[in-house]
């Protein structure tokens, strides 16, 4: 039985028609492919429009089409559109193919004749392939109503709260002893100058006490198995050495602990903490954590002051790693960012020159709960700076380090300038390339800083040095910079330098990507499903990304992405089951010889072997449709729906125009 | 004057990385020669070496295999399997008398539209200078077409 195939060639305005003779291609298909089953071939300005879709639907009804080929843009854009149009007209959607003659032809070639010939070959390949298409039904899998949020910063907290408020259970896993993320380290937030902790801690408290949120801090995900709707996640909870059932959060253990160490996580190396500690007073949960590598008891067997003084006997030195396995339907990854390390730019003098600070260090300096009680002073702890230099774009917009713009540092630098003015009355110099203030209230904030008398120098700082050239520069940090607006080199002596370091993906982002089966770019940012239209989804169904893990962004954008990811998850949970593309492998057990070559090829462990029957079988729920086993089977016993050998070889025949050559013989 | 030789090259792309790279090249309007005709697979691991042989025996002068970078395969590690097959296939082709340059492997991530376009351009130029493959088909010069099987009603 020959199929009745309809071919539709889209002009896409002039996007395709400008380079390809679309009418000619349609005519060619009607004439030359008629013997292959093409009963109608049309060209139309915009196939994806309602009128374009109606053309197809009308032909399905009136001409009894059994297959449809659309030659237009990329299947990644409109395959669903045309498949839905066919479905509405009563034709199984998988009997419709979209072949690209735009991204793959009209937009990339310059020779009209060659582009038209290639388009004919592409249409021919679509026709040959679609003959072999089978009517398929999507696979339905149930969605487990629990969710997992990885990362307890502002994006993760927002996501968890939205899902929990909607009535569904969430596991919120955080690597540090407390949730809060980087936002908990800041003093004020731009442009409103809200106190960061004041706006963050209410959300933290909500997340910590919400009946639908299981908070697991000091914990990490170690394994992820399964697929959308049915993930099995293994979470390792590291030992706090504090029994949460008994601890009241009184803080006596921290007072009595005799050993102080440098806090290089929360205090950015600027302050100290005890070995048993809460990272900050508003930590959620309130239970402290004992830092085992630095603990005198674990190193030498003595001390135990915390245990002695704990009024409820909550200290437990015998705790070990605990592993939990949880079932969830969806996962949101919100693991945040790391700061660019300015040690990589030695000419800026970080750590070599005392009064050069990173942005995070300066935040701690400004914070009233920080190591200097909010006083902006030099490293001696006493001297108030009289001039401060703020260097923008440290490690960003720089092809020697990171080419991208870190998005937040201009606003952060302006914020620092304001805080310095306010608290010290010092002269402030900002050294910038451009001032980037795109969001609401940002440009106005910049104007305010201009009115405050901040000095702006447009130029990339060449170096920060103490090598004085005249008496005025003695004892100061000298910033050497080209002031590009006046075209002169300048040397500006300051007391303190703040490096607005860029933000980078977490140092272990590649491992994280591998753990969750996601892709991250060469930079290390997680790759979203579509940069414009789908920034929170990933290529892996059921796993979403939110916040800086996807790319540099400010707090409002992180909150929005957390909420967006939560909305996607809630949408899935609400549907109770999800339809998956039925692209799967299946073993013809009559042909299978039991060689088991396929068994070890599957990274999803979807192939099982039946010892009694001596044949392999593919579990359609676990199979992701990659087709590796299909290619490997020596007996050709495994077929791949949607990408069968017949379909692919037919496509190739079409591309090489064998179907036309056969006519001439 | 006879027409200059224009190679016909079949390219296999994977749905997640290299096909998106080709799309990106299109969106960015990067130009490359029209000699390559692409077939989309879900994964480079789907590539059966017989596809390559069929392409070359069917009239293609070269075959391009593309996929995600090792370590970044959407299906975790299937591009390594594609790599293994490619290496063995290349040796086999050489033993059959086919120049190794006629089989090319390019790893391209979804962001590397420019790179994919330039690799395609390089390949086309190389094959143009190498000349047509002229793989002998059947004895009477007929080209076989892959007929769909009759499906009982």
C-alpha cells in the first residue's frame, strides 16, 4: 500500500524564499516524488501560522493524507506545532516529519541554485523517511509528588517555599551547616539598600519550619538514579556531632570551645569562629556543627569542653555519615556560584598587599555582625580609610580569565561606594569599563552615586602597587590606570582597594553536572534547554536549574528563576502523570541470540537479561532512546522506534536522490 | 568544459549537541558550503557503521560524524561507543581502499555553531581536492533503492 504523502514547503517570509526557490521545490516534489506517494505539494508563506496549519488539516481530511512532510525551520522549533496540527485533524502526530531547509540550508548557503538543489534532497529525504514512520503513542509515567531542591541559597529557598506552600513535600538539601547561601554574607542589597539578612532570614525561618519542607543541611547528594517522575536520590548527611533532638541552640558549646580557627567560608577569611560553630547567629537550623579536622578531641583525645558544658547532653562524638534514599518526581538544582579568585591576577596585589579586599571580604567588613562590627577599617582593625579605590571587572570581561560579564559587580561596586561614603566620608574612586545598570532602580542608583561625588575613572586598572614615585604616594596603595576619557595614565594613591571580583560556576560544577546527568558549558554554567525561551529547564526531563548555577544574575532574577522552576515542577505534579516521547529501543526476542553485547552498553541500566529464556529485554520506562544498543546488536534484533534502521537508511536514500535515479533506469 | 567536482557528503548529527550547533550556525547566519547533507540521530551512539558504508556505497564522497564532546553526552557516555566504532571503521575503510580523510569525526557542543561550520568547510575543501570516491555500485550500474516492505493490511 503506498502512502498518501502531503509535502509543504514554507517560505518563512523571505527567510527561506530569499535563497531557495520554494515554489520550484514544491513543484519538483509533486512531479518527481509522485511515484513515491506524494499526492500534493504546496508552498506557503508561513506554514507555522494557523492558516498554514489549516492547509495541512484540510488536505488530511479532503485528500486522505496518511503522511505529512513539512520543509521549514528546525524541528527543535516547530515539530510539536505540526504534529499537533496533524493530531487535531485525526492523523497520528508521529506520521508527520519536519525537515529543516532554513537553519540547515537557506540561512547558511549563498548559492541559490545549490541551496534549491539541497532543499530538494532534504524534502526527498523527509518523504522517504516518513514512509517508514509508525503511528506511536506517548509513554505515560506517573509523577511522584515529592520534590528535591539542591542548594539552600535564595533561589533554592524560593523554589522550596513555592512548592511547599502549594501543599507538596520538598527535600531541601544544603551542603553548608545553614541555608542562606551567599546572600546571608552580604550587608546591604542594591538598589534599595535593604539589609540582606533582614529580607533573607524571614524566608529562611519559613523554610526551616515549614511542615512540607524536610531540611537537610550539612548534606550532599551522592547519587541520582531513575528518570522524570521517579528519581531515586541518595543523600549523605555528614555528622554534626550534635544531636538535633536534644540541642536547644543555646550556644554555650560555642562560648566554651577553647579553639578558634579562621572562618574562610562565611567570614571570607576575615574573621574567626570556634571549632563547634554556627556560621552566623540567624543560622537555620540552629544546631551547631563540629568541625572535625580542627577539633582537639578528634586530633588529640582531650578537651571535650562542649560536651562538658552542654546542658542537655546533645554533643555526640560517635555520629557518622548517614545515607538516606528518597524518591522524588522532580529535582531543582540551585547550587549557586563561587567568587573569582583575584590571586590569579597577581598585579592587583591581593593577599600580598594588606589592604586589598575582595568584594565578599568587604561585605563582611560592612556587616554589623561581621568581624569589625560593621566598621570600615583597614586590616589593622583601627584605621579608617580616607581614600578607597573600587576596581570593576576583576576577572570578568577579560579573555585572559572569564570573557563574560558577571552582571552584578557594577551595582555591587556602586553599593560599596555608597557605603564607604556613608560610613567613612572617604573619597571613592570607581575604575570601570562600562557601568551596567539595567534593572529597575539601578540607573537611578548610579545617578545618586554621581551626585554623592564618587569619582569615576573609565579604564582597566593595570596594577595596584606600593612602589611610591613621590612622597605623596608613600605608605599608600597606588592604582595605576589609563583614564581613557582623557587619554592619560593616572596614578591614584588610596588607602584601601576593593576588587569587585567576578562570579564563577562552582569549582565542582562538572562533577555536579555528571551526577545529575546534565550538561554544563565549557565555562561551567549549567546548560538550559533554551537560552531565551526556557532558561530554567534542562535537556533532562524532570531536572530544573535556578539561580546563578545557570549563569550570573542578581537576587531578583534568582528569586524569579527559583519560582519559575517551582511552577514547572508544580505543573508536572498536578498532572499526576507525564507523557514521554516514545523513542525507545525494543528487543525482538525471536531474533535475540542472548549474546548480551547490548546489556553493558546501556548507561541507564535499562536492559535486563532473562536467564531462563536466554534473551535480553529493554525496560521502556528506563530506556532513554539513545539507540546505542540498536546500533550494536549483531543480529539486528533491537529496533529503535522513531529512529529505526529503515527510517535512517531511507532518509539517506532520499538525501542521495536514489528515488529519483530509480525513475531514470 | 566539464563541471568542477562538487562532493556530496552525508553528515550524522546528534539531537542534543551537534544538531543544535548546526541550528546555531543557521541562526547566526554562518556560511558554509552546501555539500553536506545532515541526518539527525538522537545520539552519536546510534550510528551503526553500516550507515557509513551505505552512504559511501550510495554515492556519498565522504561521511561526517558529529556528536557531543566526550564527557558531555546527553546519554552520559554513548559518544565513547561512537568513538570506538569510528576508530575501527576507519581502519576497515582504509583496508578496503577508501582514503581515511573520507570519514571525519567532529565533537561539537550546542554552543559551537561557528566551529562546526568551519569544520564542514574544511572537510568539503579536503574532499574536493581528493576527488570523487567512485565506489563501484552493482555490476550493471543500477542503484538500489531501499523499498519499504509490504505491510499486510
